[in-house]
């Protein structure tokens, strides 16, 4: 995946999950009756209805309560029975208000029964009655019910229309019933349709209403997070962060754990869009912790799958898989279909990425099965609905029959007949349902079997393709060894120039070691790596290995020690594999340990059957959150925040081989690290004495020959090279690799004065101090990288004119564009051609000569549409001299002080721009001003000389004639 497309793709996936969760959690039923139905005993309500001495108002409230109790208790058939009774009695009594309430309740019950046509019919009748009675509150409740019907039918336009009706009919009344909630619901519907701008308008309007009415802080938090998430969708990230932060502040001040979790989730969405993935990881974790605290399983499910998708997209595959596994466990508890499909789809992606095709296939089959089931969703829902009705209707009608006995004997008999008839009907229905389930299940099994066969065939093709790729990869890698062997052999035969030979040999060994590791990795993956055990003194072997690294460590000014309390430990070991393990660990330790650091290799026998080998350093350390992944294949610690680590990063396979070789020898390895303090690798190996004895194995290990770095003399690589011709242009070389610096020195030393810096920060400091003519810089360096060097120097007035050439192994177009956008004049990819580098430097100097021609009279062009830093500098120097032009004591020291620059900086800057010295430039400005005065006034020449800072008119006349070719007296004559 391309870098720029990664956040967009990830955010699109996560947005779908966020929207699904918000909609699934949205409660569109706003108006609940004031009557405390759920807490009132049903028998008490029934007795109130039969007490004919009570007022009709109380009796109908009781009957309404009996029906509503069934509705709230998810018994729609029982609720329907009593709601119809309520309607019949209201018709008998001809009480218009109760007729309206009966039809309203029937509408709600039919919604619960998914009978939407009857729901609309009864709700419409109720609405007509309440409008006739001018009852705004009940009219809003009915309109809301109709809106809910169309929402369930996915007819969002009609749903929005009826929600708007709720708002319209209460425009002229002081009391606004559930106005904010209705507006928020409209926003949710627009969001579901992808109309983000409209959704934002309604969310913000809902928030304003709640702020006006003093709504609960939690409701405001819901609005704020909805607004933030939608700002993320339209890429207004500053506003998104502001709203999410406000939601977090409100939740924390009111101790709303649910609100805190929602705010952190919104911040996570913002961070993903900003590509600040470390922040996103923190926010996701906090949001999940909050969901766990409030025990909101449905919300926790969606957060786990979001975070799982995030980790998989960031190549943290195992972490993403673990999160999705937990989400799947929740899905199986609370909903076995759509949520399980989401979790299994996430697991399928994760397992596929890590190459676990068995698990990927299992989860794919589940996703496929559920997808097919959801395509036949209506049949599936009817299946479960009929089973549920069979249970609930039976109980409801039995209760209804018992209650009806108390009304009259005739009703009792009629209800019994209804019950018997209904039981017979339901028995036939249940038989049909069971048969239907059997048929559907059998069809699904057939589909799964067919799909599995297809996947097995596809997987087999993938395996065959992988074998072909592996063979090709292995063959190519083997081919690398032949030219490397020739290079290494001929280098040994070369005479003279030992430093160059050592550099060639060191780099050849590095390539050969990389090739060997790649081959070893393929052997491990294919199970073809043998274990060749020999018996010998492992302490002697490890001491020999450590000694081979001493010169390399000393060249880096690092103290390397070997520690062994025992004189000898005789045991079986594979010298080649153990050698590769130790050389990998020691090479990494030296690579990431700064000068004057300490590295130790220790070995001790911890029991009769086990030894422990430790490699400890005082280097940079590894962040705690990265430790779990350092042994993963091709994994590298994130380096975009640390160019020092970035400049030394390898391929990410060295520690993988360490781990695999350790497992091959039935050992175990752990790592303990603290950032800024260092790292310790602990390797435990079993002791056995079964292999043949060979005391010379330590001196014949190929791993020592090919893997041990060769120390080179770096002293001359970074020393200043100043030829006898000091008028040659100066070049500052910023390069942390001593071998590359040595090669650049060999290329340029005859034509330039050379200065060296070993990291980006040192390069910036030297550039500002020396103001060289040219800079050649690496990109990946410690402290400050080449991009930082460009940006810093090109925006500093003292150094903005210096041409910069960037050299880097990163040849992709994105890196090249970034370097050029930061101000680099030339971007060369390694390996570069020597003549190409020399020609580029020559051309840059030629361009500078053209710049000198432009500023030769020390006046920036007024015709230039866009002035540069150099134009501003020329103007500043001229203004300073003009301001002090009559002061004959104003000279170079005063100019440097006014410019806040050193004498060297001013001289080199002016010399580079004009080709003239600073004193000549100051004198030239004085003479230009004198010429202007002579041409525009009648002042005597002596007075003009004094006014432009010349003490002696004779000096003035001589310099004037040299500058303009005519004497001052001839200016007015001409």
C-alpha cells in the first residue's frame, strides 16, 4: 500500500465500523409514557380496570398500562391483545383521546411485530385524532413512531420528513418536546446516507439546543463526538480535534466514563487521519479501557474491531489478531450474525497477512456463510421470529384467557377456543419452520463445502506460486555469492593502499553476510536447516568470537569485555549457528552504542543442564512497546522519529535468524531494554554431551569469517583536506558513514578544500560557522537528517545561498520530491557516479557565478516578482551602510554587529553573492551614493566626499575614478 493512501484506506474501513456502532446504539423511540409501567404490578393495573367505581380516566390508564407492559417486556402479541381491547372499549365509550392513545399504542406494537403497513395505518389514525384535539405532545410522539417505521424500512427521506414534522408542529409553543434528540436523529440519518455536511449541520444545531436548554453533559458529549467524527470525514482536522477535546473535558469534569471513552475514540479517528499513529494507539487503548469499565459489550466490540483493523493496517498483525479474537468472543455472546461476521472478517485479514492460511480459511468460511445467510436475511429473520412468537404468544394468550375468565364465562370459552385453534395453528407453523430450517441448513452446508473446495484449490495454487518464488529467490541469492567471492579474493591479492582494501573487504563481507542470512532464512522456512552439533569448550569459542570484534569496537571507541566465571564448559553446540547468533547480537550492540559506551558478553552455567549467554550494552535501548516485535521477520523499530536509528537500520532479518537458530538448538532467548540505558539479550541453551569431540571448531566457523566487521582507519575520513591552493572552493561533506566519507574525499580532494561533519547537527553548526561554497550531505544521519539540514540552512539568512547536494540510498520519487522541496539543489541516489557528482558541483559553482553577476553592483533587481532571501540580505546591507554613510569610522566590525553575524560569515556570504570582499562592497556603496549626490545636487566635491564617509578628498577621487571610469568632476560635465 502506498504511504499516502494508507491513512485514507484505514480511515474508510474504521469509519464504517464507527457509523455502524452509532446507528446500532441510537434510540429513536424518544417518548416514553410518564406512567411507570415497568415497575407497576400487572395484576394491580388489571384490578383498577375492572373497578367500575373509578373514573374512566384512571381505568383507561390502567388498561393502557397492561398493554404497554407487554410492549416494554418484548411480548408484542400480548401487548396487541390488550391494545385491541383498549381500542374496543374506547370506541364503546366514544372517548376521543383514548381512541387516539389506543391507535398510537397499536402503531408501536405493530412496529415491534415488523408489520409496518398496520403500524402506519394506526399511527396515522392516532395523528388525526391528536391534531383534532390540538395535543402537541402526543402528535410529536406519533410522528416520531412513523419516522421510526420508515427508518426500519430504510426509507430515510420519508423518515427525515416525519422527524421534521415533529419539529414543525412545536415551532409556536414555548415547550419544545425532545427537540435536541429529534434533530440529532436527523443528523444520524444524513450521516448514514453519506451526506456529511448536512449531518454536521443537524449535529451542531442539536448541540446548540442542548446548550440552550441546559441538557445533561452526557447528551452534549454525544453531540460533540458526532460532530468531531464528521469533521474528520471532511478533513477539517483542527475543528475535529477541538470538538473531541471539548467532549473529553466535559466527561472528565463530570466523571462520565462512557463519555470519556467516546471522546478518546473521536480523538483516535482524528489521529489516524493526521497519520499520528502512535497517538491513535494511545487513544484507542483509553477508549477500550473506558468501555470495559462501564461493561458496555456492544461498544467494546466495535472498539476492539476498530483497533484490530488499525493494527493490521500498521503491520502489527499479531496484536490485531488478538484484539479481533476478543471481539469475536463478545459477538458470540451478544449477537451471532452481523457482529460475528465483522470480527471474522478482521481475523481473516490478519491471519492472511501473517501467512496462517488455515486460520484465514476458517474465518473466511464463517464470513462467507454469514454473508450468504444475510443475503437470505428475510427468511432467516422470519425463522427466529416465528420460534420466538410461538413461545411468547402461547404465554400471552394463556394469561389473557385467565384474565378473561374474570370478565365473563362466555369470553372464557371463546378465549379457550381461540387458544386451542391457535395452538393447532402454531403446531403446524412450527413444523413448517423446523422443516424450513432443515432445508436452509442443508443448503448452507453444501455452499460451504463448495466454497471450501474452491478455496483449497486457490490455496494450492498460491502454495505452488510461493514455491516458484522461493526457488527463484534462492537461486538469485546464490548467484550473488559468486561475484562477491571474486571481489573479496581479488581484494586480498591487491597490493598497496591498505585502507582502501579494508573498506572494500568490509563492505564485501557485509553483503556476503546479508546473502547468507537470506539463504538461512529460506532454509528455516522450508525446514531444510540441519543442526550440526560438535562437542567442545563453549567458553573458548565465545572468547574467540568476542576477540574478533575488539578492533571493530575500538574503532567505534567502545569498550568490549568478555566475562566467564568458569574456566571451561564442555558441551554440544553448532558452531556456525551459535556464531551467527553471537555476531548478530554483538554487531547490533556496537551499531547502537555511542562512543565511550560499554558492551559485555557473559557466559555462565546456571544449572547442570543449562547455560546462559548474555550480551549487554549501554546503547539507545528499545521502547517497551516494540520489544514484543523485534524478533518478527523484517520488523524494524519505527525510525521516522529517530534519524540516528534510521541511519543504522538493517533489513530486519538478523534477529529473526537469532530467534530461529535458538529454537533450532532447543534454546530460549529474551530481551530486556530501557530507552536511554541499554539492552540485554539473554540466551539459554541446554547442555548435552552426545556429539563427537572437536576442540578446533571455534577457529573454523564460517560465521566468524563472513560476519565479523573489519575495523577501518576512520581518522583520515573526517579530517579537513586543505590543498596548497587555498583559493579553491570549499566543500562541507556531511556523512556519518566513514567509508562513504573516505570515497568522497578521494573523489574531490584535488579540486576543493574539504571539511567533514559526522552528523546532521554538526553539519549545520559547521555550515553556519564556515559558510562553505558547497555542501554535500547524506540524508539518513544521526541527530538531524539531510532533510533537516536543507530546511535549516536554506531558511537561515547566513547560509541560504549555499548550494546543497543530497546523497542517499532512498531513490524513490517521494523522497526525491521531499528533498527538493526542502531546498536541495541536487538529489543523487547511491550508488552515484563520480563524474556525475563532480559535474553537478561544477554546475552549481557556475550558477553561483551568474548570481554574482546579478549582485555585482550590490543592488537587488526591482523587476523580480518574488524576492529571495539573498535579495533581502543585499537590501539590508545596503540600508545599513547608507544609514551610517557619513560616519567615516563605520567599517566591517560595525557592519557585522548590525547584521548579527561574525566577520567570517559576513565575508563568505558577501563573497559568494558578489565575488567581492566586504570592504570593497562597503566602499562601492559609498561611491554609488556619492555619484547619486553629484548627479542631483550642486554640492562641492569635497563636501560630497565627507558626506559619504571619506576623510580625504584625494582618496575619494581616486576610488571614484577606479569604480566609474571618470573623475568626480566629470560627472556634472557629462
